[in-house]
């Protein structure tokens, strides 16, 4: 079950996340739950596998915004990195970036 304490233990910046949710902890938990249930990461993986860098950038950029707003900084950092690579149109091996994101997402998703 997701709690403020369990999110903090995973490294979330809950103070900023809650502040962005009008200081409403219940609303914040709902927003985090929605973010973690979202399939954007899987869509990002598919776009990269298909070498559709434009679609991958759009997905990564959207993820970056959501993760930043809810303070999931451990996922936000690698998503920010991949977003900038994709923004530049770099056709590189993204597997390392994807693995970092997956690892951090799994920590948070285990709380669901």
C-alpha cells in the first residue's frame, strides 16, 4: 500500500509533491497511484524498439512532467536524461536508460 512514509523510503520528494497537490495528501497519493499505473513507460519502450524517436520523445517528455510533479525523483532523473537524448534525436542504444527507469519504477510499483 502506498503511504507517504513508503514513498519517502523509496526516495520520493513527498514534500514538493504534496505541495503541488494543494497540500492534500490524499489527492497526492491518488496522483502517485495514477502515475505508477500509467503505461507510458511501456509505450516508451515500444517506440524506442521501433526506432520512432519522435514518439519516444513525446512519451518521455510527458512522463518527465508527471514524475516531476509528484516528486518521484529517482525515476524523474533517468527519464530526464532519456528525454534530452531523444530531444536531440540521438539514435543511440537506450537500453541502459530504460533499465534505470525500469529499476526505479519497479521499486515504486511494488508499493501498489
